[in-house]
C-alpha cells in the first residue's frame, strides 16, 4: 500500500521552498485560474516573494529529522508496516516533492506488489487534495506498460474509527492541560468559497466531522467552534476564518482556548507554525490568557489503530 500526504520542501530554504511552491501552485486542481493568466503571476510575483517568507516559517518548525510532515508520515508508514507484518508492504509518498508517487508506485511494482491500495491521508475529500493524488497515480500508471491494480482509500470524515480516534486523543490531551478550556476550536484547512459553490463536498465533510466529534466528546461545558485557516490571495474563502475567530473570541471575553486540527493527519507547517505560534500570538494579543494547540493524531496509538482499521477494511479480499 502507498500512504500519501501533501508534501514539503526538501529544506527550510528559499530555494527549496521555491521548487516546492512551483510544483504545488502549478497544479490546476489547487489553483483553478487558467494557466495563461496564472503562470505569469506565479512566476513573476509569487515565486519571487513568497519563498523567503515561507522558508522563515519552515525554519521555526524544522526538526533534526527534517520536515515534521515528512518525518511523521515516514513514522506512520513504519509503524503500519510493523502492524501489517508480512501480509502487505507499506510505503509512503508526497503529492508534491519527494518521495514522489510515481517513484514509489514503480518501486512497489518492482518489489512484486501487483495490487496496491492508494491511501490519501485526507479525512475530508477535496478536489485539491484527494483528487490530485488520484490524478498523479493515474499519470504514473499511464507511463507503465505493466500496471498494478489500484484501490483508493475513501474519505473517512465520518467513519466511526476516525471520530473515535479523534475523541479518544483529544479527551486525553484536554485533560492533561494545565487549564480547562472554555472553547475548543476545530480548525480545518481553508479552500476558496468558489469550490463549494461548484460542488466540492469538502466544506460539508468538515462540518460533519465537527458535528460528530462534538457529539463524541460529550462535554457540555466545552463550546466547540469550527473554522478554516490558511487563506491565500484575494478570493473569498470558506468562513469563519481561524485567525479572525481567535482574535474575536479573546475580544469577547474568552480567556482559555484550545485549538485542534482534525483535518490534518500529521503535524505540519499549518499546525505547528500557523496555529501553535501565530495562533497563540493572535489569541493572547487580543486579550486571551491560556492557549493550547493540540497535536494531530500523528503516529500515536489512537491514530495508528484507526489507520490499521481503515486499511485492513479496504484490503479485504486481497489479504
């Protein structure tokens, strides 16, 4: 099987970030502006200004093992391999950057894997995430004379295994905090509002995850608020925006707040820098007193139990 996450630069440098952003922002599912209009903006402005700023952000969260997203995804694959034993080979890839989907699919086929489960690690379906993983796999297969048979892990935004893992993990993390939060902010990655209008189910998937998770947590004294982060450009994005809500909550008198990012399978720039660093500053500057950014499921037991449950279900009939 092949676990797939979004991707990351090879290093926290402007040059590496520029390479990564060029590939990421050239994907027509990510930016739906016609290339004839978008590419001059991308190459003439964005790739000459954004890499330095983004590299600084990556430097704040980079570890000895490299990018947190890459390191955690590799750990997830290794732990899942331990659980699967000799029954299945587990590999991982990044949609943008390395290791590439095409490279890993070819390696699995050469290792004798004729049936491969493609597992995008996105709980909520979105054309700019799940679909583009399938696109890349299709492009890889197009170049193969002998192709493996592929299955794709479905979105699991409402799966009891996923909701249960989130609830179990968040309960223990909230209970371990040195304060009792008044608000739990569930921050999902944002998308342009236009994608929802055109029929992308991502927004409704996020809201359903939040609804089910709030019910599973069953904490009447904890107010749960759903928001969307990482706005980019001038277009209208899904609302409410995480940064605006953090400031508004503090201004309205909320003193103790925790934020979780259930749409991310592994901690990354968006959770470790945007939420844990900048989000904290936004909340405390506006008058809040206690703030906590809760880790993603990552490769901890609750998350790995969930992942094993999902992939074993999808491998039924093959194992």
